[in-house]
C-alpha cells in the first residue's frame, strides 16, 4: 500500500498485519511479547485508537482496530512499529543492521457486521492454526487469552458487534474457520476491503483502495450461519 494517509478512515474498522523482515522473528520469548503489549498501550497516550482483537506471533502480528480520526491509524502504527524497531535493534545489538519489519504495515478495512466477527475469529485463532497451542485461548499473547482470563482491563475495547456466547467453540472449530481463510488472507494481503460486495465496492471507491474483486481471492459465500 502506498505510504499515505487515507482520508475518510475515521470510524472504519481495520485488520492490520506486519511481519519481520525476511520473515525473521520479532519475538524471542515472554519478555519480548510483554514489551510489545506494553508498547501498544503506551502509544495510545498520544493516539487513542480502540483495539478490538490482536494476536502476536513469533514473526508477525495482527491487530483489529478502528481509528477515531483520519490519520490516526498511520500515526499510531508509525509510533508502534518505529519504537518497536528501535527497541528490537538495541535489545539484539543490531543497530544499523537493517530493517526489522519487511515493509510498512498492511491495513484492510472490515465491514461492521458478521465480517468483523469472521476477521476476529481469524486473528484469535492464529496461534492454534500455527500449531503453537492445542486451544486458541491458551496462547498468552492474544486478545482471546486476555478476555478469557479477565485481564483485558483498559487494553481491549468493547466490540461494535455482539460476540456470540459460544465464541470459544467457534474460534476452535477448524472446519468452520477454514472456510474463511482465503477471503481474509486475500483481503489483508492486498489491503482490500472485506465485507459484502456492495460495501466492498463503496469502501474501495471512497478510500481509493483496490477492490477485492480484482484480487486473487474473495470472501467465501455460504459462511457459517453463526454470523
């Protein structure tokens, strides 16, 4: 995605991802993960941005956020990734050794309906999909773990869409979740809107983004009836 601040992004939900350069590790252990979580909170002192879901993985991370003002997403992510890269280089004695991140963050707009729930399920299921845990809620560095253990505090914001009560069951349901992979991955890979055809087209035009119809994949039809 070009390096620019999009107009009209206030109140839009975004699925954001970034990876380590050459897919190298960003987190080597609990201290690294904890430091990044603290950084997400610290950067909200200058740019308040609601965080709905997240998952930190060894070589990448996912966030589901919604900027309150135009330009807030770029400002917040610049603070997070810039500070994290500096801290990482110092901690690994790698100052001047090259980029920590593979590129600028990738944001994909998400419709405020069942599409939001599908994206959050995708994010919170990440560690289970990577076989790092046997249950999604066991991955310590995720919004799912925080909610399940009652430690979200001021870190997580209330969802704009009601979360179904059997949430754990559906996050851990491989068959249902796998039907959503192609569309969500295509969306975040190309920074294209994820949602209904009408919303996708309107949002792509309004934000001057590519339309998912031209991408390599599109959201699946006949998704689970839960959403």
